C-alpha cells in the first residue's frame, strides 16, 4: 500500500471500500492501525483519510481504593481504500 497526496493520477480504480482502524491511544498508532487494515485487505492506496479524537471516560471502583474517574483521548482513522485496475 502507498500513501500519497495524489494517488489518482491517471489510474483507473477497479474497487473501493471504506476502512477504519481500531481505537488507539495516540495518532501514530491510529495511523499504523489504518495502514495495517489496508495492507491486510490488499489495498493499493487509501484516500480521503480522516482521524477522529474522542474522550473515553470510565469509572473505576476498587475495594480498597474507592471510586475514581479516568478520562483518556482515543483516536480512530477512517478512509477509502482503493485497488487500481
């Protein structure tokens, strides 16, 4: 799979589909997840990539430590995978 700013330069697309990567704790891992999904599905390129950040809040209760609220930012990548003719 290649990543480029203009992957459609004169090439005909045979197939396209939406892909998304697993949640990740940072943007680099979200990119890696998206790239791995595309490669596993034999995509030639991924276009129109978007990354979304969201807050993930959990309440944790411990017998001795009591209750605590944890918030972390998670990232997920989306894009259109393409396979050229």
